[in-house]
């Protein structure tokens, strides 16, 4: 899976939790889940659970803490898929 494909999958995952549709439409690797997309911290946990399910990976607490923006989320996903 290439990076753009992973970003597109991530976009589908976060869509139900996004409060800022315009930011979602302009999603880039620099998009921050909380500040740009206005996803609250409780929903961020749901996003991470959905990421685990869609990508068939397990995300530990340390990795979860890193997943604040699209770039870091993709990095964690790629790291877990490589194991």
C-alpha cells in the first residue's frame, strides 16, 4: 500500500468524527486531528480503534500518543504493517 492510499483510507475512517468538513476536504499529511478537524479526544480513541480494524494492526499506548496528525498516524500504520 502506498502513502496516498493509506491517507485515503484514513480520510474515510475519520470522516464520521470530523466537525470541520472543509479541513477534511483539504486533508494533507500536516492535518492535525484535534486542531484542524476538530475531533475531540474521546472520538480520537474511536478513530484509532477503527484504524486498527481497517488496517488489521494493533496500536499500543505509546504509538497511540504519537497519532496527533495525519503524517504521524501514517507513520505508525506503516510501522505496524511492517512488523
